[in-house]
C-alpha cells in the first residue's frame, strides 16, 4: 500500500500510481510496435481515421507555438504519382500508399534569420513522430519520406 507524506496508507494514491504505470506501458508497447512499412495493401484508410490523425497533428508542440506546419491529406492517384516523382524519398513506393499525409510548412510562420531553413523540419519531425505512433495505435502502417524536392534538370 502506498503511504502519504504523513505516513498514512493511501489507497487513492496507489490507484493513481498503478494507472500511470498502465499508461506508460501502453505508450512503450506502441513505441516498440511502430516501424516503417512501405508495403501497402489496396484497402483505403477510413476518412474518420484520417480526420483524427489531422486533428492529432494540430495538438503537436511546435517552435514558439507557431503551429506553422499543416497537414494535407492526399488520396488522389495522380497527386500521389506526382509526389512519387518529385520527393527524393518517395521514389518507387509512395504512390502505392492508400493515403499520404503531406506536411506543409508556412514560410510566413518562420521569421527570424534562417529559421525557414530548419524550423519547419524540426516542427514537421515532431508531427511525423506523433502521427507514426497514432497510426500504430489505430492499427495502421506508416512510413515517412525524405521531404526534399528532386532537382529536375530541363
């Protein structure tokens, strides 16, 4: 039995501590299960799950609480093919994903010095990690791609 600061048995604190341990275990189990998966099935991702993921991304912390990165859901075949052609990390596989959550940094949100060169990537990285864990908790597989745009020679 847990004891209070006065040395008295405290069943309520004990329940609270056990509850915190259960939450910790659930999160750790999800973290252990999460992995990059680039093999996709033909089954669509339910719109409700995509909406929930977008809402969860909005809860993520960001630099100076700017919330300068937004999520755009891509499910259109032609848009996925375009991304597969221009994203350095998406060649040969990203077009097969049932849905792509494209993170877009707003350059207006990053004002100081060279912030635009690194802060959207930092904020996006936090969002990607949270989305990966949330997707795993929802039973979805996920992977992330290098966000750099391929240099296309004319």
